[in-house]
C-alpha cells in the first residue's frame, strides 16, 4: 500500500517508494494511481476521482500530491506551472566536484526517443527552458549531497542538468558517466540517489499554505 502522509476532502499527499511508477498503462502492474483508487473505493459506489497533478520518475522516491476532486486538480495543476506557487525541493547525491558549492543551472531540454532527454540549443524546435538551484550540504572525497530547488518541471530535468554540468547522480543508469557508474558499483549503490523531500503548495479550499517533508537518508 502507498504511504499516505496527509489526506482531507480535497487532496492526498503520499510518499512514493523508489521503483514504483506514479501511473502506468500496464494492466497488471502496480502504480500509485491504481493503489490509491483501491483505497478510495471504500467510500465510493463507483470509481473514485483521482487527479494526477505532478509526477516523479519511477526510480525517484519522495513526496507527491494527488487531487480528490476536479476543482482541486485544477488549482494544484495551476500551481505546478512555472511561477504558480508550488515549491519542490530534492536531495541528490552526485559524483564529482565540477559543480560550484552552490549555483543555478539554466539549460534547454528536448525529450527524445526511448524515454531519454537531451540538452538542446535555445532556438531548437521543441526546446524548453529548464531551471534549478542547488546548494552543497555535505561532501566527501568523491561525492556531494545537493539540496535542489526545482523551478521548472521538464522530463528528467534534474538528472540531465546535473549530468551535463559534470556531476551525474549516483545510480543513474541513463545519464551517469563511466566513472560515476563504476563508483556506484564498487560501493553497492543500486538505486538512483535522488529524492523529493519537501513539497509546499496553497490548499485549494482553505487557501492555507501547506508544507510537507520526508526524512530521506542518502
């Protein structure tokens, strides 16, 4: 069962486990949407409403909010858009020291084939601006733990931007370089070291600012 952090009449905040998709087209596959609909069906005669507001990549763990009404979905979805008011913070363990201890990354990204994205030129057709800020909160000889604030929601954005900057996330089989993958293998790191640890938004009904945090060790 999905771990529910908070629930009321308008929304549900959950902690997604690494490896579990938010939503999948597979009939027999487990995902958060199908599991939550089963949970909500206890109080509904028909199929309950569940609005997907934002997503996390399947290998990423952390906080996700779902809407229980179309009205709440509309409000939360508007907040997800750039400048809309939803705040998302992540932790990532990266390999390498090329990044400054803090900074801002601005790139243009295109989603390509085989569920991969790539850095593109600003004027390239389909390119979308991707922005994040980061701070180093811990480091050792080979890795850094970064706190990341996401300002846009592009496909594989954090993974791609950090890899492009020379500091791929440990355990990233898609965007990791040879040295990062070798380090992860030697140190028994088998999952992507990226987690959504803080989520803030304005409640669709009360207008109250809600904040949630997940304690993740990385």
